[in-house]
C-alpha cells in the first residue's frame, strides 16, 4: 500500500468511528439529521478553528485579479462555505461576488446585480459573458488600432499618398466603406 492509500484507509476508519459516536450522541427517536447538521459537526470536530478563521480572512480579501470569472467563482464557492453566516440571503452573496470582480466587468455586473431577479448562478454566467464580450471588443479595437498605425507609418515613409503631394484629403477608404455598408438613416429615406 502506498502512503496516500494507507493514510486514506486509516482516515476512513477515524471518520467512521467519529460518525458512529456522533450518531449515538443524538437523542433517541429524533428525526434524521440534516446534511448541514452533519457537515457542521464534522467540520467542527476535524477542522481547527484557526484554519476556519484563516479561510474567512481569505474569503474577505478574495478578488478576481488575473483569474478567469470561472476560476474566481470556484474559489468563491470553496471559501464561501466558511462564511455562510455572512451571506444569509442570495442578494448578499451576489453583492459580495460582484465586489470581487475585475474592473473590466464590475460596473456592468453591479448594475445588473441591482435587478432583484438576479441570483448567484445567473450573475456568474452574466459576468463570464460580459468579460468575454469586452475582451473580444478590446482585441478588435486593438487590432484596428494596430492596422491604422501600420497604415499611418507607411504614409509617413512615402508608402502612401500624402495630402501634401496631392493625395486625397477625404475620408479614409475604411471609413467610406463603413458608411456605405451602414443601414440607411431615417433622413436619407425621406
């Protein structure tokens, strides 16, 4: 038997012995224990108070940072079980989740979180979609900026037609194309 297998074998019997003692300590004829009762008792017995306090501090300072929304959510869920008393209602849970989001997403998520129909699961999905949309938009903008910079750089080295050498001073081709492909305005249809 390997070290991990041996340890888990011994821990299995320790946990089972504790469970039998816990079950025997319950009053005769009492209703079946709820899962939350069992997990609370188990955690109190096997999880030191200092470690629980450390997890609470870790939760309170949790921020998305460079993590994806999904990674932040997983960490939020893992640590939130130590602070159930801090978030007794869904609104508090959503509010705390939003507070830790990255600056890229937080404003839209906070506004959406004001909606009373927003629960935690929907907020996670909303934050993921918002971040993906904003990153895509940012990449498109940066790609467009790079293309324009490259075009301007070519113009300054004689690669393009300059207004000083008799070139066109009208709108750029891409701007003209975007105007041509845009839907007709209300004024142009009159």
